[in-house]
C-alpha cells in the first residue's frame, strides 16, 4: 500500500472526518443489509480507541441535491449504534453552525453521523464551498468509502485536498486485494462476468482481456454476445446497439489467446413472472417470444470445470435473473463450486447478495464493498478518491 492510513497519523484528541459508504438497502425504515456498516467498523473502532472525535459522513441513494425523507440516515445510525455498542449521535444536516456546535461538543471516543451528504447540491458537483464547510469540521480526513472512490465529489475529493488525508482500513484492504489482480495474479486467472448489460462493463471486459486466461460470460450480457454470433434470443434482455462491441471483444479474445466462454444452454421462460412456464434449451433453440433468464446446467458444468482449475478468480454480476427463483440456480451452483484453493474476489452488490444467499460468503477471499468502484479499479483507472490521499 503506497497510501498513508489512519495508523500513519496522530489522531488522539483530533476531530477526524471519516467518509464512509453507508449506501445500504433500506426497507420499512430498517437497514436490510449491513455489510457496508460492518466493513467500516475496524476504522471507527480504532479511531474511538485512539481517542479521536469521530465524525462520519456518507451518501445514501441518489437524492437530487435536496432532502428526501426516505433517504435520511437515521436507520443507519440506529444499526451502527447496535453494531458499535456505543452511542451514535445523528444530525439532520452536514455543514453549518449547528453541525459545528455539535462537533465542538464532542469528547474523545464520541461518534457523530452527519445527514446524507447528497441532500446538499454541492456534493456531486465537488463544490468548493461545501468542501470548505466539511473541512471546518475536522483536523484530519479519512476516506474509508471504497465503494464511492470512483466519484470526484466534495466529500471524497474536495475536502481531502484541504486537510491531511489518509485511507481507512477498509479502503486499504480493498486497494490491496484488487491491486493483486492487476499486478501479480496467480495463474490461471479466470474472470466470471455477468449482470444485465455489456455497456456498463465494456471497460472492465477490455481490461480483463489483457490479464486473464479465461473469461466466462453469463447473465443478460451473454445474450448480446450470443446474438452477435447470430443466435435468435427471442424476447431476452439484450442490447442491439452493442452487437459490434461484442463481436470486437470476441475477436480480441481470439487474438490474445484468451479462452472466452459463452453459455451453451439457457433456462428460458415465457415471461419473467413467478411460476411462468420455463425449460432448458440449447442456445440455438430459444423459442420465439420466450426469454433467457439463467444459464443452463451444461453451462454451469463447463464454468465449474474451468473455475476448478483456477488459482485466481474475479466475479462480478449474477448469471441470471437471480432475484426470482428458480432463475438463481445457475448463479448459486457456480457460487457453491468456487474452489477453496483459489484466491476469490467478488464485487458488485447483486453478486455479493448472490454469494451470501448461496451460503459461501465465508469461503471468499475478498468480498469487495464496491460495485462500480471495483470495476473501474480493475480497468486500471486511477480512482479520484484514492488518488487524492497522501502517499507514504
Ligand atoms: N438473463 C437475464 N435476464 C434479465 N435480467 C438479468 C439476466 N441476468 C442478469 N440479470 C439482472 O442483472 C442485474 C444485475 O446486474 P448488475 O450488472 O447490476 O450486477 P452487479 O454488478 O453484481 O450489481 P451492482 O449493480 O449492485 O454492482 C440483476 O438485477 C439481474 O436480475
Ligand atoms: O453503491 C455504490 O456503488 C456506491 O455507493 C456509489 O453510489 P453511486 O453509484 O450512486 O455513486
């Protein structure tokens, strides 16, 4: 790790502003998946133990620069308090005199959570005034929000330029795990990429082609590759404007000697509703008007065989419409077959949910808390929220 971390600065008695990624799913005023909260605990606990005054700032969802009652951070504060086992005071704003007063009243070891920073119109514009407002609250800035490191916002970049800025433990762990994939993956290195669209992942697909031995493609994006090969996919989710991209990726894989593997069979259904008629067909026999919603058993077998021989695996994106059983079968079967002998790295909210549902989360070497951030990192891009942190 070339970046300074919280261990490289004296935090005792200091006001420390920690950018966390508490962008978590909520239902009926409760956090339904607290993975990102748990992931930030080591940094928060360390700072409390060291006697820092801890001020947490996060976004939640995508409010349009104004308060949105359904996206307040109160449920997050409540859950965090349970996990931390110490009080977390939640404020209703992020900057200004009231917040400054609350910060001035903090004692070493206290934890304060600011309101959703995206309620402020300056956040996503990286507005200097908002950055100044945040800088006023602290002596030291810590970024532990790996999931948001690909955004150049006021709370990830603007404020970091105004104070000594270092990485939290989660940020450091993510950088280390993902860097290994870029610099020294044990071979064979196999990437498994699924999810809805090629257009979201074109950059990472191209980057992976220069690094991996095998690239396995499933999910909605495989439909576009299959259509590019001339198969009729019925009413399946696919991107007609990405057929050329798909062809060029397949061509590049051939030139580079990368084993690009597409589904050979699919689970097709008459529609997406629960209980709809469905069956397994070879890729050249999708019935007119039906849709592919999962990879079939022959594909699962082939993917598992290749994964069994891998020493490094990166997985992003479910292999089918996994929210709706039985179309989770392919994703779950592949998750269960991930070999314990390989270094396995999984990223993306849906993929992490699928791995958890399959009951194999504890067998994964590194579960990234970043979706878009982990993909951009693997594209080889410098993430602005990381670039701005101090070097060792
Ligand atoms: N064959 C398919 N037909 C329809 N939807 C599909 C299909 N395959 C995958 N999906 C959908 O794609 C979505 C996941 O795609 P996405 O690319 O967002 O995954 P991810 O990167 O793991 O998650 P995140 O967006 O949280 O980072 C899921 O909602 C899933 O149901
Ligand atoms: O969930 C995420 O990927 C991060 O929290 C970033 O959220 P954003 O895509 O709304 O910037």
